[in-house]
């Protein structure tokens, strides 16, 4: 970013720069700390978590970290609720932190969703009853010592010593902190920084699986390389848009797009208003965001990463990343680029159709439950995009609702996956799930509920969400998209049903997996998932109201 | 709706809530108390029947109101969805049919889900009490009953849609989880065929339902509400004007789903699989109860919401119905499997029902509604006796039987009456309805009416050939040891046969019930003409 932009950013706030004091004095930025408290609490706790790693004895780290994470997330959620109760999401929403962040309905709604999803995910991170005890020490899903080479002596020593990677808690908190900023970012640089803040911990978390470590590390490398590419695209797009608009602030760019800009930056007179820069820049930024969302054709990483990452991390990524990324995508399309609607809508139509169909069709051929859920998440990204394309207030609120409903189903489903185990850890190959309904009807029934919700069967949250986005899309003039959505739902239903058939109608194999009895932590995660699925399915009105109230972006 | 009064006891909700509660209670019975679960399920189904009778008594056939016993509560305001219930005569008749058949289905399937029947007696999960097939079987039946009854009562399109889709799930588990033991080949093969049938059932209906979902959303975009009464008043006041093409597309979306469910040729292929692989009581549940939702919905939703488009589509639908009648009957003649034969016969009968609905005459639609009731009872009688027969011999193949009437005369006698009802013998209930449908069709579409009559001839063929091959002739070795009907089985078959004869001789209670509703429906298609007479329409053509 050029110096002029920084300068203008700092002087637009005229509170301190009075006429009497024209001397070059660096003004301190004005930050409304109370309004960004949720983010600050989470990031603060993450930093504290690093200090805990350094100073607290190894034996008690797990408990301290878990306690800190839970307290931080609950406190942050309370802060979000307090802000929303204060009307910050509706009547008195506004831009804070020198124009870097927006505190408005969508931001608060998504932050609340991310915090709750993060809290539930932390429970699954902390689960220590599933893996058999290693040398008398209870262990979780994460590697004993991340730095040791898989299969090496140092790894064996670490396992024998009962090490566990308690760093996952601060890493997850950093990721959540970044995700909180992502949907509320109100200028492109904040957007980029938030993206990196939540992506880097996720790359690390992906590499930390206790079992199948090579696969986990492979997933992390793939995710990192492709993620780095997408970040580069995003950054390049930001540069081009800066060249186009002379500013990185969302409102400023929108003004230039609308042609209502007041002062042209003389240094950029040659490029400002150049539509080529706008179109290419916007396309590159959209690519970066669609990568995080997992939309076709930027979905390639999803199945490998979802399969390789430790399952609790997969659940967390699938839920929270999607929420954050769709939040940022919505804000970008609705605040920065509404003037460009006629250019991006056809492209997004294509992306949505491809995403829905490809996700649903390719999922049919999958034989691994985690890969299957990965392709299912791609198909769901397509459904959500249908709501994004609506470009109506209903479109925003339906996407918000869908994201809320989807994230809890996802975390719950992946939490169930962690329970089904054999000697090699989680038994993710579908053939091993045969007859699960006979062996443990309750677990199978819960998983069936999640699958039915994914399939969008009425009386589950999945149906309410799907109906909301399809209704918004139809009202927004995207009727054809609804038809494609309905067709891909039918295709998708096939593979969800296939898993149910396998669980309930196939004979259990004698060497089949066992279902581990989890601690109350995972039970809570699954219980919350089921409760949200059914409540949002049967009586969604309260949450639809909430999403409706939250459905207005501040500009 | 402000003019809807929610006064008094919510009778309609109760008719659905009781079986739903029964399902939960039955499912909660501990593993060892299997028999208690059965009696509990039977008790709840009988209470439901009593409530259905109460609905019939409270319903006033002479009243002006189209929908009676209405209930209306806000549900999902954001989607414009209300919990709105109400019944017309057609609804009352079908609620009665459902509530009547479920106790028989439960008693007929009394032992179908016992561990030794489901092949899980030695399974350790059953021993540990984790897998409770018996409780599940009866709970699922009650769950289906609750959803079917509520779908007959829903006057909100969205509420109906939700039930229409949600009832697939318990149905799916009933088909896939509790198959017929009488199969050709190994256990593994049977399980594979069963789950194939269940998946086929679910996918066909789910695809139909999802296409309907697109049309439901489209309806909301056009009308802004899901309430039937609000849509009717919007249309009456001229505020709701659907473009012709929009109306036709929406109609097709709805009709497709109902035609899959009904089922209408060429969307029928799931039915023989499902009915063949399911146990006889579940097969009855599919064809006599759940499929009626499809034909009922054609009457209530297709005609009422899209009258113009319904008229537009009539020729094509009549031809499809005609193909169903003849094709179903022809394939029934060629079947070697008793249950699949009944399934194809049902396809033929559903052709008659749909033909009656879309003939757009009072006789046709009254006949179609009566047909739904009669077909339910007659198929239940035939299929349940066939189930008893199959459970004795352990085979579904017609060729494996012969001479049964000498060994088990009561069984053979009831089977004969069931077969005769299926071929619409005068004096038995289906005759009246088939006659009405044919007359109603003939007045407007003579050619189609005449061709449809061949369906009756073919019906006689497959019914009598079925009886002849299984019951007459020399007694086969395996058949010789067959016991006659037991008391439990007689209790199932006896009342159904009495009903068949009663409604055959005196159909007036049902026709009186449905006639006003049919006239209302027809006046939707031909507004202004309060009692549409078929003659002027013929003249106009």
C-alpha cells in the first residue's frame, strides 16, 4: 500500500488535526475498543494461550488451555450479544476503527455464528476419550509433537512421554479471531490481513493429526500451497482495485464504481476509473474468496484437505471458514460491487451452477466418508451462492440463516465421524460403516438426522435453509438457478441416502469398526448439532427474524 | 386469516397428534417388552380411529363452508407459512380410510417384525437390547399414519409439502428394514433387493418432491401466500393473475410429484419393487394409504390452484391414465409373483382414479374419491390374505401354489372375495366407483371411456387366473401342510370383507360425504358454474 493511502487514512479523521496545530504530528488512531471487543477478546486469549504454552507445566496445560478457550469464546459471544442488544446490528450500526471494520447486522450475526461454532468445535478438539491411551496418557486427535518426523524416534519418545499438542487451542483461537474480522472487514487490506490470520493457523492445524500423519501433512501442504496461490490472487486483485479507485476502503471503491467520487487522486489519475482494472481486480478478489468458500472451479483442495486433516479440524474448517468467507463475499458483492452487479451476476450464476452440480455428482463416487462430506460441502456452497446471487435483502438474510443452520450440522456430522473407529483410528471408509445401525442405533440415527438435514428433508434445518435461499433466489429473478438447485439436491439426496442404506440395511461385518463412547465434550457437540437441526427445522421463525433484522450492510 | 376461529378442541390436530405420540411411546418401549409395544401401537391406532369417527360426526355435509373444523396458527411467518388445517368431504373420507386401515395393518403385521422373522434373533445387538426392530416397525407405521392424516388436513401448501416429503423417511425404513422373508435366493440377495426397492422408492418420490419444491417456491413468488383460502380469495378478487405459462409450469411441477406418488405411467416403476419386497402389511400401507395422498393432492391442489392449467393438461393426463389402466392390467396378467401382480393391478386402478379426477365431471370425481376408499379396502383385503398365504408357504411365486382351497378353505374364500373385489364384481364396493368413473368419463370422452372398459376385462383375467392357479387344481406337496386362517388373521380379513360388501350395496354414506366437495372442486375449474353439468361442455367441443 502506498504512503499516500496510509496518510489519507490517518487524516480523514479530523478530531485531532485541528487548524491550530498544523505541525506534522502523528495522530493516534481512534479505535472504538468496546465495539470490536469480541475480536479483541479472542485474539487476546490466543496470545495468552501462547504464554501458557511457555510457562504452565505440561501436565496442566490442557486444562488451562481448554478453560481459557471456552471462557474466551463465551465472553466474546456475550460481547456480540451485548452489541446486538445495543442495536449495533440494526439502528446504530456503523464503521469503526478508522474505517477498517464494520459493525453491522451481518457482521454481528456471523460473528455470533462463528463463535458458537468455534465453541462447539473446541469441544471436539478437546476430546480425549476416543483414542486408546498411549502409555497410560489420555490423548486427543492431535500429534504428540508436531515437529517430530512421522515414525521417527523422537516421535516415539514424545508419545511415550505423553506429550500432546496443546498449541491447537491458541491456534484455533487465532483462526477464530481472524474469522471474526473477515466478514466485518471494511477495507481490502483488513480483508487480506484477516484472511491470513485465520488461514495460517488452519494450515498448521491440518498437519497435526495423530494418526495417518503423512496424509495429514500432505493435506496441509496442499492446502497451504493452494491457499497461498489464492491469497496472491486476492492481493493482486486488491492492488488492481486500488489502482482503479485510489482507495482500499469499501465505500470509497463503491463510490468510484458508481461514478459519484469527489476527488481524484492526482497520482492515480492515469488509472483511476479504468474499467479493465476494476473487472480484473474484482475477478481476482472474488477468486480468492471463492477459494475459501470451496466453490467450483476453486474447490480442488477441499476433498484432500477435509480427508487428511484431523476430523475435529475438518469440522471446524467446514463450518467456520465457510461462514467467514461467505460473510466477506456477501459484503464485497453487496457493498463494494453492487454497481457492477450486471457484470458479476452472470459469472456467479455459472459458478453456482457448476458448484451445485459438480459437488453433487462427484460425491456419488466417493467411498470415504470424509471425502463424501467434503463434496457435499461443495454442493452446499453452491446452494448458498444461489442466495448470494439474489442481490436482495432476503438474499442476505437467507444466506445468514443457511450458514447458521449448516455450520452446526457440519460440526455434528464430523463429530460423529470421530466416534466410528477401528484399530487404525477413525474408520472413514464407507464399507466399514455397513450395519452401523444394528451395532449402535443411536449413533447411526443421529448421523442419519445430519444426513437428512444435508439432503434438505423437511423438518430439518437443512430444508428451512434451502427453502430460504431458493425462495430468495426465485424472488431475485434467478428461477433457473432454483431449478438447477432442486435437481442437484435430488442428485445429492442419492448419496446421503446411500450412507443411510449402508448403515441400516446392510448386514454388519464381523470385523467392523467399534463406536467409541465419547466424553461429554463430544456429546455436547453432537447434541448441539441435533438440537439446532431439529429446532431450526420445526420452528425456524425466531432465527429467521434474527437473520432478517441482521440483513442490512452498513456502508 | 382473521376470520378463522380456533375455538374448541383441535380435533384435526388430535387425529394426527395421537398416532405421532403413539409412535414415540411405542419406540420407547424396552426391548424385552415386544408384545407390550404391539398392544400399545394397536391402542393408539384405535384411539385415532375413534377420533377419525368423531371428525366424521362433527363434519356437516350440508354446511356452506368448504373447509370445516378449521384450525389456523402462525408458524413460519417469514415464509408466509401457517399451520392451517381444515377438511372437506374428500378429506374426511380419506382420513377415515387411513384410520380404519392402520389397526388392520398393525394386527396383520403382528409377527412381521419379531426378531426371528427379521433374521436377527441371534444378533448380539438384539440381545443387548440396542436394536429393537419390533418397536421400530410399529412406531414407523404410526408415524406414517400421523403424517398421512395431517396431509389430508393441511390447507396450507407448504405444510402439505413438508408432510408429503417427510413421510417418505419412515416409509423408506419400513420398506428397507422389514422385508418379506419369502424371496428367491439367499439372504444376502434378498437384503440387496430390498434396499434396492427402498432406495428406488425414495429416489423416485424425492425427485418428484424436489421438483414440486421448485413449483412451491414459484407459487409463493406469484401468490405471496401458501394458504389455500387466501389464494382462493385473491383469485376471486382478481388480484392474483397468473400468466398462462407460469400457471402451466407450476401445475406441471405439482402434478409430477403427485403422479410419481400415485403412481401414474410412466412414473410407476418403483411401486412393483416396493410392494414386492416389503412385507404385505407395509405393501398395503404404501398402496392403500400413502399413495392416496398423491391422488388426493391432484384433486385438492392441482385442480384448485391451477384450474386453467388442469383443463389444459387434461387430454394428456387422460391418455396417461388410460395407458396406466391397460398397461398395469396387462403386466398384472403376466406376473409370476403374487405381490407384484397386486402392485400392477393397483397401477391399473390408480389409472382409473386419475381418469376419474381429470374427466372433470361430478360423477367422475365422486367415483374417483369413492375409488380411493374402495381401492384401499379391497387391496388391503387381497394383499393381506396374500401375505398370510405367502407366510405359510414361504414363496411369492404363483407357480409354487395350487389346490390351496382344499387345504385351507377359509383362506381361499377370503382370497376369492379379495380377487373379485379387485376385478370390480357388482355387489362389491369397487364396482360402484369404477362404474361412476367410467360413466363420468364416457359423458365427456366417449372413446377414452370405451377403451378404459377393457381394463375391467383384463382385471377379470388377472384376478381369476391368480385365484385359479393358486387355489384350484391338484394340491401341491408343500401346500398340503398349510394351516387355515388363524383367529388373528380372520379378525383382519373379516371386517374388511364386511365393509366391501356393505359399501358395494350401500355406498351412499361415502358419496354423500364427498359430493359437495367434488362440486366445489369442479366449480374451481369452471368458475361461475355452481353445479357443472357435463352436457354443455360436450356441446362446446
